[in-house]
């Protein structure tokens, strides 16, 4: 599926302390860069684009701080409104919100609140907001004096309490009345780093032993997964460069088994991965088929630059697929090239969506999305389903999935599709997977063990 995300799927490292040696950047400089990135995101720019503008030597620390700011932005905005009821200019607002997001909860603050305030004021004095440094200083000093009372006052605001837009909270309350609080709480925690072991090169058990030998603890999850106790740089993972293992969330790892389970993988099968970049699910399909598998996989991607990621992914894990740069909704432009006009035996449709199930990995998403995006994306999903369904042979199966927790992109979409397609039937499917299952208190029947992202799966079979 084509999405734009921050450059690392691993949680960024904690920033250096202001007193760190070795030429560590000043905290004031980092805060200035965080505020600038936040300003860009609030103006509609993705986190990827905002972080790309940060100097490389500052990027790890800035990304760590920015992620924390985005997870606490609802509270910060509420506190800023108490301190300055009239919204200040964007750069001033961004710096104030940066400091407030990092300092309001002393238990989670990366540095003491006084240090954060002092360094934020220093950033203002040295940056474009210097003319309003006195105003920023006054607001933040008042915050330090009245912090407990201000936090208590903002506790009454759902956006401050849950750090999500109000419409998002309301939508989850409607869609998941029994689990909305668990979803929001999970979104504000760090996601685990989960690996997919390449079954063409070894077993989960054998790779777990390799990790143990490197003092890396991991727990098996799903058929091919290992959840690391602590995130690691991919370069430190044994055999990563050789394709022995890949980074992929446990929920995303369910796609290949769901689509292929029960099929005779020794017979030639034409499989379409309709929205394939960056290629993780394409690779897993081929790994899952095994060395004797006869899958003929076509990986579609509308973006030529992102299609290169598919080539790189497949080359690293040692599998091959036909990669086609084309719009999945325009089969007249690619179907003949991809399959010679023959229908597919199986189709994976990981459709464009709001990405509401992976907010903990990409905390900018909640602030970039608008409620109207749901209907717009649902229309695209519906069109893709209707367009690809005729390309599936009778008796074949289509796996529809999104990394969304919104029902308009999940079970409501599938119910509408089934209502207008008498030849389609729903096979046993996970449905909506709730994020952060490992930390939940209320059981979710469809969820698998482990701590995984939010996802939706529906496996559809076409009448013979």
C-alpha cells in the first residue's frame, strides 16, 4: 500500500541530554528544529517531509522529540490555549506547543521541565521568533508556576486527555464502543519492533536462538514473527542484509497466510499484489509459498519511485516478482502486460486508507487527517474492489485489507461489497484487529497474541 511515513519503522532513539559530551547538539537547537517540523506538520506536511528538512546530524534526536510532541499535542494545544487564548503566529505557537508537550508531565518528560522551558526560550531568542521571545518566556514561566492547576483544568477536554482530534475520538466511540479507550491509549504508546523470519532461509526457532546469542530477547508471534523486547538497528540484526529477516508488524504478517492457506502452492498460481510498495507483503507471499512454490506474483505500484523499494525488498530476501508501475484502478493499462489477459487465482488488495491503525508508529497521521478523508478513501477502496473483482477467476479469492480501525474502511466496506456482488462470499476472516492487544484489559475476540497494529482483513471467495 502506498503511504508516506517518517523514515524509520523503528522508534527513534532518545535524544542526547544538554550536558552530553562528544559535540552533542544543544537542546535549544533541537527544540528549534522540532518546532519547525511541527509547524510544517500543522500546515499539512507529512512527518517524512518535515524531518527530511532537518540536518542529518540532528535528525535522530529531533525525531525522538518530535514523536513525543505529536503524542502529547492535544494536551499541549489545550495548555497553550489557557496561556494564550488568542492563537499566536504559527512559529510561536509551534515552539510553545513543543515545550508544553514535552514538559507538562514530569514523569514522561525527557528533561526536567525547567530545563525544557529555559532551552525553549533560548531557542526563541536565537531563531525567527526572537521578537516574541519575551512573550514565549512569560507563557512558559506561568506554566511552570501554575502547572498543576492548568493540567487539571485541561483534563476536562477529551482532545487533551486522549491526544487525538475530537472527531477521531467520536468516530472511535461510535465504531468501537467497547474498545475505543484501549485504541486511543495504545496509539500513545511506543510500538514494538517485530521481525518476519524468511522461511526460505530458516525457522523462527533457529533465528530466535541467533538473537539470544546476540543478547537480543524476542518472543514468537504468529507463524513467522518474532517480537523484540527492545528495538534494534536493522544493521545489528543477524543476517538482515542477506534477507534472513525483515521488519514487519505482526498484523501485517497475517496477509500471506490468510490469502494462501489451503491453496496447492506446488501448482502455478497467478497472484496480484495490487498496491504493493514497499514490497513487504509481496516478499512474504513468495517466502510463504516455499522453495517448491510456483507463485507467479505481479506487484503493482502507482508511484515509480516507490516501486524501486519493491525491487530492493525482493532482491534482499532473494525472491522474484513482476513489478509493474501502474494504477490498479486502470487495468486496461496493465492487465495484459501483467497476466496476458488471464484472470488471477488470488488477489491481495492492501487498499489506500487513513492509516488510523498505525498511529503509534506514525503519530503525525492523527493531526494530518481530516474526517472527510474517511469518505474519500472509502470511495477509492470501493472502486478498487469493483475494478479488481472481475480480474479474479471463479473459485479464486481476494483478500481485502487496510491498516485502519475505522469501520467505514473495514467491515462496512465489505458488507456493501457483498450486497452488490452475489458471486462473492466472505470466508472466515479476522475482521478488525485492535492495536496494542498485548496491553489491553478487555479481550478482543479476533485479535492474535502479541502487540500488533490496528488492521482489517476480509477474505472473499468468488463463486466458481
